[in-house]
C-alpha cells in the first residue's frame, strides 16, 4: 500500500515512515499542507495519515481535497487536538478513523489493517485464487502447500491485483504502487510489463493463462 504521511513534526513523520516501511508499506512524507496538497493531486495513495494541526493549512480542508479525488484514499486522522468537534467533523467529512496523539504504532497498524479488510471485504490475511493462497502477513504464495517463489515486486503486484480483482488498473497505478512517487524516482514504464510477463510465466502452471487480462493502451485487469 502507498501511504502519504502528513505530519509537521519531522521526528514523528520519520518514525512513522521507518515503522511502516518495515511493514511493507511504501511511504511519502509531507511536512506542510501545501506540500501534501501537491502530492495528493499527482499521486495515487491508498492511505493518508493526516495531522490536523498543520502550520500552514487546515487539515480538514486537506481532507476535503482528498475525498474529491476519483481514487479515494483511506484517511486516518492523527491529532493532538482534544476537541471532540474536530474528530466528529473529520469523520463526517469522510475520514475512516482517528488516533489521538500520542499513539501506539502497533495500534496504528492494526487500524490500517482493519480499514483494508473493510474496504476490500477481506475476512483474513489469506487470499485464495484458483487454488493459490496468498498470505499478506508472511508474504508467501503457495499452491497445494507447495511454495511459489516470487520476487518482492512480483508479490506486491499479485497482491495488489487480487485486492482490486475485476477492476482495470492502469500502468500508472501499478507503477506508483511498486515504485512510489514517479515524479521523484527514475523509472521506466516498461518495468510493469516485464514484471507482469514474469508473473504470468511463473503462475501459468497453477492458474488459467487468461487469469490476467491486458487492456490495450490502459493496463491490466485480474478476472475472478
């Protein structure tokens, strides 16, 4: 999952980034509201961790901007504000959850996982598809208890496609999920096609060869 951390306290933002990166999230940081607004406008985030007490921006206005996007990220409000009204307004505007500071990183992780389960209607961390079992916690793929060896990026692609099965994902969406902010990183859009080709080849003996549809000029769609 691609996460934007909007937090003006740099030490906390860095701590969140280190923790979530270890949990296999891809993180961007924004220390100001204007910086966050620019990143939200050009990147496709799955999660936004939003501090309401930004020095240059009303965090609730930023929440409104995010909810106007076609690709709506899940939003967790992180705030030291004690006023119940701020939390109520944030939830009313579409925030998925909130955590008052200080908070436990493990609790944050659990809440993010709970949001993902609700969003994708997942009952467990194991996804089953045509006899394959994909465990999001251990990052293992198996077929009839035989482990299928995938690279990190191949696993990330397969897991992301499964979460969004029956939905067309553009090459841009897949690229940003795997490589993060494409405006800041050196990348080649053909990388996605190469990884998809390798993924198809490895899984061909386990699942139907037409399990992944190529939508010409757009991207890919995993059909259930």
